[in-house]
C-alpha cells in the first residue's frame, strides 16, 4: 500500500516555502557584525540567503493552489525534517564561502550549531571573522527553540499548519490554547532570558561581543563557543556560575517558566522534572567530588553541561579523557537522560525516562498483585495512558539502537571503544561534550553518519524515519 502520493509532496513543497524564506533571512542577520567590524564579506551571506529566499518564494507561489489542502502530521514531520536539513545545507554554504573549509565540514558545522550539538570542525575558532562567530551563535540560538518553531511563530498564520508543524518538532506542551500564541509566549520568555544572560555576562566583565555569543550558545544549550578553550578561556568562577544558571534555565520547560510569575515561583519548585534535575546535579557532584580530584567548579560545570545537553566545557577534551572512568560513565548516563520536555535540550528527556521506569514498576506490581488487578501509572497526580508508556519504551529502544550503530562504526574505523561510545552518545543526544575523537580529522564517512545522528537526535528520530520512508516509496515507483 502506498502512503505517499504526489499531492503529499506538493503540500510539503508549498509549506516548506516559509521555512526556506526564514532560513534565508537568518543568513542576512550576521551582516550587521560584518559591517560593524569592517569585514566586508557580504557575498558569503547574501548568496546563500538569496538562494534560500528565492527558492522558498518559488515554492510558495508555484504550489499556491495546494495551500487549501489539509495538512496532516506526516506532512508536518516531512516539512520539519526538510527544514532542518535545508538550514544545515544553506548554513554550510555560508561557512564554506566565508572560510574555504570543505563542504562536508561546513555542513557538519552548521548541523552541529543548529541542533545544539556544539562540536566544531574548525581547528582555531578564534581566527574566524566576527560575523561567522555570530552566525554560529545565532544558529544555536534559533536551533535551541527550533528552526520550524522560530519560523512559524513569525511567518505562519494561526491554524492547523502551525499546529502540525509545532508537533512535528516533538513539542506538545501548550502555554496557551492556541499554538500561535504558545509560540509567541515561548519566544518572549526566550528573549527575556537571552537579554538577562547578556546583562549578567557584561556585569561579570565579559566583552559585549562575547556576552552576546556566549548567551546565545548557553541559553540554547548549544555549547559551541567562540573560544578554542570554550568557557574555560575566561578562568572566572562568576562567569561559570552564570553559565550554570543559564544552562539550567534552558533545560527547564517553557511552560514552567511561564507559570513562575503567576505562581510566585511555586510552579518551579513543584515541577517534578526540575526537582529531579537539581537533585541529580547535587548528588552526582557531591559523589564525584569525593571519588575524584577534579576541581569542584569544573566538575559542577561539566555535570550541569552533561544533563542539560549543553556540551559547554571548562576542561579541554584531552583533559576530560584523562578523568577517572567512573566519572566519564556518570557523565554518559547524564547525557543519555537530558533535561525537561518542552525545553531546549536534546537526549531522551526526563519525562520519557520517568514514564518508562514507572511502566516497569507497574509491571512488577501487577505480577505481585492479585490476578486481574489493573495498576494505574500516575505522574504528578495524572494517569499516564498506556500509549504513552509504550511510546516511551519504543523511543528509548530506537535511541539506543542508533547509538549502538554509530558506536560500532567508530570502532570499525579504529577508534577507542570507550571514547567512541561517549562520542556516539554525545552526537545522538545533541550534547557536544567530547573526548578528542570528533574533529576535522574524522573520516568523511563518519562525519556524514555524525550529521545523521545530530539530525535524528534533534527531531527525535520519527520525523526523519517518516521522511526516509516517503522517499523510499517515491524511488520504489
């Protein structure tokens, strides 16, 4: 049976137009810094921007007669998958034109920034133009909230299109009844925290340009810094603490942030996911402090970076690789878990982990209970549907399969198994913490696989699988 028809592809093409236009506009924003710092590299930004804007406008106009056709979730997922891939390609074209790095490395850099993974292909980021450094930070900031979410919050009218595209990026929490209003409120919160981060960094003595770029990559839990030593460049505990606060804010649900003022902070204290994040950070930090000789602030920063999937660091990859194996394993567990649902983080996310383990506990209780008894599964007073438990288990299984596949490939190419597993988890979880495996010397095949992991990790696998199935059907004909 065929599930994808020509009309489905036309719906995807038409509704991708706004995304392509938005991505083109994104490429023009760094021109502000290009002009401020007299770098005069306009072509590197204008050419990719024009390609994206003109093609996007063409899709909008040429397939205009499709606009009235009802958009379904499968369309939304295909549009979302294409949108992220297109943004990575256009961003990669910017990097290639501006820095002359190979196209594969350029697309990797763009994909890494947009997905909030934060692993760089540049040998020395400090020699890059200010406009490129800002562009990397901007990609992280936009990707943190979501490429599709950003575009539809600005360019798309309220309605079923907004709803389907919103859900296609694995988001289901609503601040307001309307998806459009939810997106506007989410963007408003995001802007407030961004402004707060910039001000705090300035007060801590950080230069203005650094404050903007670092806030962008920290609040988005992206982690791709403008310094070779990442946040360790500053050697300032105050800056580290500000970063820790911003990382935790970025890893907390936007719904909880919205309710903070109305409930006078009560919503934050009562949120189960937030309480787990803080508790885990505290317990793991204390435990590893007594089991290692790592500097406390470095340890705390890295633990927060791991669980929030930020990937920002104060210790370089080779130094981290020399830490005790038990510390690295703990970091890997945190990288798997991730932060709150409805935030900027990657990985499995806490709500899925909680649902999954509650399902296992329910099964144990059912075996021990009298025959025929139904044991309900509840989360914060609400019954969890059986479908949600099944979906959590399915996703975690898929997630681990992707990690195992990538791990096996790295080992096949001769990389250390322990470091390769860490790298595979970091890529799939859009984390970015690294032990010296992934850099510009990586085999091109592994670079492409890594990009695929980052792409599927950010979209939570299913949209990409649906898109690939659609293309398989097309070529099968």
